[in-house]
C-alpha cells in the first residue's frame, strides 16, 4: 500500500453518488406547472449543481419577478420528499466499491455538495453513506456557490490537503468549473448533462460511471 495520507477525493452528492437528480428535476417541473409556470428542459439543466441562492436568482431572472420562487421551492421539496418516501434513493453503480478502494488505499474522502446541510445529512443517512464521510461541506456553508471554487477550497482545508492533491468527482458543469477553478483534478461522471467541448477541456477525464472513475483515481493517486 502506498502512502496516500495527503491525497484526497472529494465527492459531489446528487447525481454523482445518489440517483436523485431526475427526482429533483421532475419535482421542480411539477411544482412550477401547479403554480402556473413552465420550467423548460434547458432551464432545468441550468440549475444542476447550483446552490439555493444562485438557482433562485436564475429562476427569477428567467421566469420574472412575479414567479413565487420560494413557494415553488417549498412545493418542489414536498413533491421530492414524497417521491423519496415512496421509492427511496438509489446509489450510483460502483460507489461502494470505490469507497472501499479509497479506504484500503488510505485516501481521504469528503463530500462537497450544493445541497443544504439538513437535506444532505438526511439523504446520506437514508442511504447509509453518512458513516463513510467524516468531512461534509454543503452549499449553505460557503458564501459563493459552484462554479466558484469556495466549497472545494474549504473542503481541502478541512482535509488538510493541498488543492492540487485533490480529485473531484462531479456530474455538473458548475461542479467541474468549480473544481478546475480550485486547481483540483476534476473527473466528470455524467448524469443528466453530457459534457460540452468546454467541460471536456476543463475535466481531467470524462467517464461513464464510478467504476471507471476508480481506474482513473488509481492511476492519479495510487501510483
């Protein structure tokens, strides 16, 4: 086993570890329709990876000041919670194997998600992932959300790891941009978003699942 004490992997949560992104977007579409507005597919995809403040701002700009953004958010969360209560949350393929591998290699791990802490803890507890991460940084704990590097830089401080020694696993454009801006090593595992040419340039690699991400990480950190 190599000495990887100062090497880290930072995980996004929704869409990367948890198959919740479709549930969330469906909830938002239903909520906006109930309130008499239309949330287009393009606008829905723009919200992926953004924190509450940024997504609220985007929605207000695109749908107008008359759009009841907080009422819609509350309704969407009710619909989302009902979906989770009924159907549970699926964990993405390859996650457990990857976490076991990182533990065996003594590589530090953390979660850095735009989701607020209360919801983050609930979802990680529900999927039994809460016990795998000692460090969790959430979107309501940093001033600037992704694509600002704030959340990843704060996470690297808590990990006591240089940013250049951190691999970031992300499914969103905002997350890849944030990791790149933090001078980390971004790996994209697409969920609802297929990488653009820009994202392909920013990412160290784009892989189809966490199984392939494990191979990339092994080459990067475990040599």
